[in-house]
């Protein structure tokens, strides 16, 4: 640019913007880390734009305090994704932070950025507005500041730090790692579950076989004992009829009243003797008599 003499060198804002754009790339400032970050504003449908600075094609935006923007409540039946953007508007001749409302859909996508002769936009964040939503949480906000295709960091002269490649590599690694580990866990879980079920089935089968064997042994023993008892009872029943009982009582009485009630056999001679204790004259004597 050269000094004007009598108005022969007149420059427009576009000239200065083009000049700055040659050594200042598009994006937000690197510091602080929450530069132009989008936050949920408590239990409401509002968002807060944190203070920060940004450049777009040589034009400069400054937000020097928390800036609140409203988000339209959720639709009754469908979802949508709104996009918060920094907009360089050549028609309106201003830089601003705006909310682009997304289209309603069961599987919504964020609105496309406008980048033509009339306007140029950088995306700060995407906001998922679920059907029926009346409040926003931080979990509904996807930060897009580090996505160079949508925004990126203003690095200084000529260009900015390109975070897209490393971000995509990290995202790809994370996705692959998650899928791999999820598959490994699923396989492990299936193996453990199968082994446990097989062990339980084997234990049930072993217990059932043991129970049946013990039951067979018990009933075999019980049947044998019953047969023995029946045989014994039949024998006793035949012996202890009315006459046998009477004879037995007579033998008991005879034994009690006998002078020599006991019988012994001499193992040498084979003779049989009746024996007992007898009291005579106040003295106790042991007597025995040969039984003829």
C-alpha cells in the first residue's frame, strides 16, 4: 500500500482483510483453552459463548465476556442438530456468533457451513436437541473447535496448527481399539458363560447320578430289612400263640418256685445236674442233684 496524493490511492476494508489474510490463518486463538467454548447455561435452553478471539479471511472477531444465546425447544416428534458458528457476513458487514437451526429428522445431521462470496462460517459446536427437550446438558454439545475442516486453531502467520490429521488418527485408533476390545470382551464373556453353564450341567448330572445310586441302595437295604423282619415276625408269631405263651408262663413260674432251678452239664462225665442256693438253719448252702 502507498500513501494517497490527492486521493489517487484509496483502499477498502477488503484490501486490508486480504493483506492480513496473507499471514493470519482462519480459526480461534490457541489461548486460553476455553476460547469461544460453548457451554450449557444451567437448566434452560440457553447456551453461553465464552470470551475469546477468532480470525476469518483477515477479519477479526472479539468476544470480551460470556455471551448468551437461546436455543429453540425440541420438537414434539423429531430430533435436530443445531450448529453454533462464527459468521463473516459481507452483506450485513459484520462478524457475529450465530445459531444455525438444524432440520428435523429421526436421524438428524448438523447444517452445512456457508462459505461463498456472501459469507464465511466457522463451526464452534454442534448441539443435539432431542424431541421434547426443554433443557440442555453439556453432554448434548459436541465441541468442534479443534476440527480444522470446520474451525481449527489460529496459529499465527501464514497458516494455523493443523490438528485434523492427528485428531482423525486418534479417533480412528480409538474406534478400532474400542471395537477390538469390545469383541475380545464379548468372546471372553461368551467363553466364560459357556464354561460356567457346562460346569453347572455337569454338577447337576453328577448330583442326579449320585442321588439315584443312593436312592437305589437305600431301597435295596430297606427291602432286605423288611424281608428279614417279615420272616422273624412270622416265626415269633407261630411260637407265641396262646398255648405257647401259657407254657412259657408255666416254665417261668416253675423256675421261680423250684428248689434247684438251674441246670448244668458236667463236660467230663456228661451228667446233668440241678443246682441252686438253699437256706437251712439261717445258713446259705450251694446244692446240686443229678437229674435222672
